[in-house]
C-alpha cells in the first residue's frame, strides 16, 4: 500500500510539471479543477451550474448540427437544451459565439498503462516507472479531447481511481485489467528460460505486474477473470489469437480452446458483464463467437464468412485505422515489424467488410509504447474518413462508442449516457472553434480547435478569449 501511495504521489508531481510546461491549455486545467465544486468522477459537493449560450450542437447521434441552442449543465449532468434559457444567479455563463458543442471523444481500445511505456511490450520496466509515465499521458489524452477510454489491457485500476478522485487529470477509464493469455499466446512475454510452468504455481513478474497474465486451463481462466473483476474490471479481455508485439505467437494461431473461452464468458456474465477478445483471423473470431464473446478487437484479417457471422449475431467490431508510423516501434526486419505489416495490410479490407455487413463498429487506436505515437490519437480518428464521412466518423467515436460502453451493464463504472449531448447525459463536452463535420481536421488539431474540454461537468481547459 505505501508503494501505491508513493507512485501516485510521484505521478501527481509529474502532471503538475506537464501542466506547467503546456501553458496553452493545461494551466487552465489546474486552475479550473481547483476552483470547481466537483471532484472529477465523484459526486459534487455543491452542485455547480454552467450555462453554454449560443452553441450549435453535434449530439453524437445525428451527423448534422442543430441550430443555435443553450445548454445547461448542473453538477455532472446535462440538464436542459433549448434556445435562450434563463440564467440562474450562480451559473457560470459561457458564450459559445456560435461554436460547436459536441460530446467528448471516446477511444474504445486504449492502453492507459502501456501507451507511453517505451518498453516495446516486454513489460520489463519497473511498474512504478510505467505508472509515472502513464499519468501525464492520461492527462494528455484528456487534453486531446478524449474524455473516456476503454482500456483493453493493463493494470489501470490505481490510475483510474486517482483520476476519479480528482488526484490527477485524465479520461474516464473502463478497465479490463490484465489481458489474459495462454502460454505462448499474445500476452506471454516470458522467455523459454521461464519454462516449464506448473499449473497453479506462483505467477511470473509479468503476471504480478497486472498488465498481462497467463492462464492454461478453464479453471485458471475462471480464476484470472475473477481476479480482474475483483479489482474493478468493467469488461474482460482475452487474447484469442496471435498478436504483433508478443514474441512467441504467430499471427495465424488460435490460442484458447473453446472450454477456456467459455469459462471466461461464464465468469464474466455471472458478474453482469462481457468478454472481448483480441482476434485477427477468421478462425480466432469464429471460435470466440461460438463461446459467447460479444466484442472482437481488431478483426484485421477477417473474411466474408466471419463478417457475416458477426452481423448475424450482433457482435461488435472494435477496430483501428492503424497508421503506418505504428510499425516504427519495432526494429526493422524483426518478426514484430513483419507481423505489423501483415495486419496493417488488412485494415482496408476489415473496414470494407464492416461497412458491407453494417457491423456495429467502434473506433479505437490501440497506440502503444510511445508517447509520440499516443499523440496520433486524433489523427487516427480523422483517418476514418478513408471509409466513412466525417459525420459518420464522429458519430462512431462518440455516440456509437458510448453504446459499446453500455455492454458493461451493472459493472458500468460511470452509469449514465456517455458520448451524446442530450438532456440527462453525463456532461463530457468539447467546444470546437469551427464545424468538425465540415472540417474533421479540426479534431486532428486539438490544441487549437478544442477551446473548452469538460468532463463530468468540470472544465479542464478553457481558452475562449
Ligand atoms: Zn491492444
């Protein structure tokens, strides 16, 4: 316990130094948080009232802007949307001047603890170091306009709590906890010297880090799932096939057997939530769906039959428009670099199939191992326009991703509607200097374009004149 406190202490100091350096936005962040009556994520001590005047609304559902409206925020929720609302005496009034108010962005596949870790996936860095670099990166994600992330692997529980308690600034986190893998699978970062493992024996250093964990039987899978749930996982992530960054798994392999996948699905659904799997190939996708998995991460190498199966069962595709730069984290010529090329080559086909079969499709980035790459989060959203209209892309990253979050059911850490600007929804809002539907490149330049960033009714950035 003292270790955790120490990590958070160091991390908070890191955020302060970042905010001091980033004078364009983050100074507003600390000022507004400290004067607010609301702790980020917590219930308001005194209900604060903010009235946005003269805004056009992109509501996260329709790809069209409304006419000029006022939006009243009370505490952490949007209370009223109507033209020319009466001002209350204590309300903070913000004149939007005809700018666009839209929902905060949601990244459906993020790794809070790994995105800025320069470890290239070997998880060998000291966990305290990983936490220290994760904290300012979480703050940067919020400053990029991402007010919610769905964490698809990594021990993000402590950082989530620190954010929710207002200790540091960052997005809402829907944590999966450790990604669960089989021996040799995607997520097994041990070396052959660590073999043989005895079933039930104490875990490896990586198991203990909480970022990835090995399970090799239905019983072990059930236990690992329950361990994540006990720590507060809102959904469970398994790696059902080979992966790019892991050293031992070829891309074509199917890893878990149906009994193991089923054990995970049963344990998660007993807890009121669901399992998502990392899967690129039709074989991995098909087996996982047969076991009751609800969401496929990536799907980059899927075929027509897999897409048809997903459509017929209402399975979500959570996929990523990977930029070529992402390959640069792996040494040229390495197995990982070759595997990345193959996955990258499947991206276009996956999006075409998603469109053709009208799959429920979520936008995520899966950026890893480099803070510089983490900064591509917004550009990746804009890149969706290779397959979608700007309006469709923005709906995907807000309202549609918000629907995916609802699969967590009673385990939803932030009950309420997220990703929409509607009366009664949580007040996660961006004020954009321009119309992002007409010009999505505004979203790719968050420092200039996002003039207000609000999460849970709290203003973290305000650069209005
Ligand atoms: Zn991932």
